[in-house]
């Protein structure tokens, strides 16, 4: 089963954000993931990978992911075709990243 890793900046104090996202992913994909790992980092890092494949990076993607967007990106890799209910757009396609202007770090 797939492994999600969330690398977060300890200097920026993003542990709570990372752990909240981990909890959301574990709640949504309880039987689809082997683990969600929290990896302490530095230098403003906030990167999320699925089996080593980057699906979000704060600097490259313009902030932090909206939780619905993150769930869609994880779903697309671990359970394609699975409905996320209200987190999916009405069209059934993935939502566009909304980004977050929080650029601290």
C-alpha cells in the first residue's frame, strides 16, 4: 500500500499544519494507505510525496494545499476513480489548486 510523507519546516513551526493534514488523509484513506509519515525539515520546506513522487511543494505550488485539493491528488494516486463526495467538483474532475498566500519560512 502507498506511503505518504509530509516534510515540514520545524523552524517555521508547521508541525500542527502537517499533522492536521496527516490526520485528514488517514481519516479519508484509512484502508488505502500503509502510513503517513511526518518528516521534520528546515528552510521553509513543506513537501508532500506519495511513494516518493512529489504531489505538493509549497514554494513551487504557491503556498499550502487546500485540503480538498490534497485529498484529490492523493486519491488520484492511491484510489483512482474513488469519489471524495463534496471534496470533488461537480464535474467530477480534480479541483484546481487554490494556493495559499502564507509564504512565511
